[in-house]
C-alpha cells in the first residue's frame, strides 16, 4: 500500500514526489504516454514529468497540473485524441492530479463544465485514492468535472503532439502557445475555428499528415497573424496554400504535389525569407515569371527535385542560396541569373548540363558567389569564366578528361576543388593549372581511372587532399 503522506521519494499511482531547490515536484512512471512538463511555479519546482511506457498503451494522457506547465510533450502511437472523462477525483493541488482512467476516443473536445476559480478541493491522502485501497469508512468522495487538457495551462508555450493518430487540430489551444508540433498524425484538414485562440503561435509543424488538395483552405491560418514558420512537408498538397499570414518568414513544403506557381500564389507573404518547394511536381511551363516578384525579403529558395528544364525567371535579387539540383536543366542563360549579385551558393547538381549548354556571360553578375555545385552533370571540361569570388567548386561525377592551364584564371579565391569520379588520367591536369591560386588547400581527384599528379603552388599546403584550415 502506498505511503499515506507525501515525502521525497514516495510513489503513488505512478508518481514519485521529488524535492527540488525551490520546493516540491513530481516524476511520473508506469504505463503512460511519453510526457514531459516543465513548471514555472516556485512552490512546485517541477523540472520535468516523463511518462515512458514499458509496453504500448491505448489509454489517453494522464491529467496535468493546471497552470503549471510551460512545456508539454505527449507522444504515443495509439492515442487518437485527447479529452476528459465525465468525472474524476484529484488530491491536493500542491501535489498532483490523479491519472485519468484509460479510454480510447476519436475526437478531441472541450467539455462544457470547467473548474470554478474558487472551487474547494477535499484533502485526500494518497492511500484513499489508490485503486486497490477503499476510501475512509463513511466518507464519500466529491466528484468534480475535469477541465479540457489545455484550458488551464495558462503558461504553456510548447506543445508536442506528434507521432499520434489525431484526425484534427486540437481545439481550445491557449493564447500563450508559441510552438505547436502536430507532425506525423492523421490530420486531413486544418480549420480556422480551432486556431482562433492561439493568436500567439509562431511555429506550426504539420509535416507528414494527410493534408490533400483542400487540406489547407484559403484563410485557414488567418487567425495566426504572428506565425513565423510553417512546416507542411510530406503531405499531398497540390498548390501553395492561399491567404497565408503576412508575417510568415519560413514556408517549408517539400515532398508534396505542387505542380504550378501562379503570379499571386505567394503574393500574401511579402516577408518570406525561406521558401522550400523541393521534390514537388513543378515544371517550367507552369511557373509564372512573376511568381516570386513580391518576395523581396527572400534569402533561400529550394526548388530541388522537380521537373524544371530552365532556371525560373524573376528571382528576387536578394537571394543568398538557390538550389536547383535534381531537375532536368538542359541550358543555362544569363537572363534568369541577372541581378543576383548577392547570391552566395548555387547548386545545379544532378542535371543534364553540358559545357555547350552554358551560354557566355551566365556567371557574369554572380559577383558574390562562393559555392558552385555542378556535380553529376555531363561536363567534358571546366566551364570558362567562372565567378571571381568562387571559393568552392564541385565538378565530381562528370566527364572531364582534361584540365588546361587557364581553367582557373578567373577564380583567384578558390580554396577547394572536387574532381573525383571523372575521366582524368595521370597527366590530365596541366602543371600550370593551379598557378595564381594561393588559397587552394584541397583538390580531390579520387575515383578517376588513374592516380592524378597534382602540382600546387609553393604557397599552398603540400597535402592537396587534406581539409582546409
């Protein structure tokens, strides 16, 4: 039988009382979903609550210390949703609320009854609440309704309900919530009504759900005016969600089914700094030339893994990173890259580019470019007139069989060169090829038919394949 009073180290109903530097806390144990909760009350000093099931359970989460938590994580593969049973008991609020009985439900709801602010809770010893111990003779416990899971969490900022089986976004979210993690559930549609109370939300993670063509209808996220980051990758979205919050800074939706970008699809998010549309179904003919016109704050654009045959036009001039690897690019022209004088990293790997497909002047305006990835193409020699600021050049897995003495005259800042898995032989690289490259510290020529002889300038390190300092 559990001890009748609360002392440090005592266990009751799957809970261990713990003494902290500022008071009492508790640590739960037993067959419950994984849950961690951090308290901010000086009288409770609750550092964390961790529910680690020894075996899978089909029950729902235990009741939580209301108004105590700022961080809450509930992960369980068989929880369909989270709500409250009609009636329950609870002991002294300073200790802990008892666990809810195991049930399995299909919809998260908010009960009509709430705790009154001045409710009086009877003082009950742990022994009186133990499931195997009857209560005191002649005493009848007073039933009280249990509030909704989040209605009393007035300080909750982080809520993780990922890896469950939720079919909808939970209702009754607190206004203090900043991060809501709902990844890897079964959510098919996001309703604006369920987000109206979470006006302070900044990070919404909905990856790997079942959001289809109507999964994010226009205006569904309108209540989240301060939303900073939206993750919806790994769904079945067929277009970029419309009427997104204007303050959105990061939109991450790779591995969907987006096949087109219209002129106004991104017009509602002028402050967007990161846009990731990788591994969708985009084709060049259906990307409007004004699709990115209003994204003046955009710094990172990822269009990898699509079906683009040319670089999109009208790209924002403030871009720092542009990823176009694993497309079907067959030509590079100066016009789409014109004005990108702040671009620092450009990835064109895994395409079908040949040297003859790169028109003269293509690199002319890329004055700040430091990293250029042309690996896994069909290049037969080093492209001429590369950007002057270039520091890292990836040419591995091409068809390069010769490197002439003037190959790198335009790149005096080059530090790392990757030539592995080409068609180079022992004397394929001219001895003068690396003259005028004082910063060159790595040349990778592994995986070629023969070991390649490399002669670096005397100012460069003697170990060409060692890492740069």
